[in-house]
């Protein structure tokens, strides 16, 4: 299934083969963008150009750095990964974990 995914990506991106598409996926970083909503909560959007993300999680840690909550982020109907953080949660240490199709894990600290 992964091979077929990368073969399709290679054709679409005009890359020589599935291996090159997989390496490109692995090396390409995801983007985390932030916007403040009307109710003053903060909404983040996670995206990756040309490739899909497999999993996005938010890890909220206490003052000692121990994870108190792990919250999965679900894709919405537009196939986008978005999540909101409350003002109270922003007082905690928050880490966003992204896993791409090549199983590369990327961490963002908010």
C-alpha cells in the first residue's frame, strides 16, 4: 500500500520513482500555522505540501514535563488537520507530534 501511494506521488510530482517520492516525503517538513479566532482561542493548522500526514497528536505536559494529556487531532472534512488551544492550556507546556507517511516524527513546541 505504501509503495502504491509513493508510486502515485512520484507520477504526480514528476519524480523518477517511488523511492525518490518516499525520500522526498521523509525530508519535507510539515508546516504549523497559527491564527487567533473571534473568541480569542488559538487555532492551529497543520499541513504538508504534496504529501499526507498520517497522525497528529497534542501532548500537554505539567510543570514537571510529565504528559498529563495526549489528544489526537482528527482530519476535518476538507482533509485538513486543525486544532484549538485554550488560553488556560497555553500556560502548560504543549508539544505537537506529527507523523508522516514515511513514519518520520516531527515535534513542535507551542
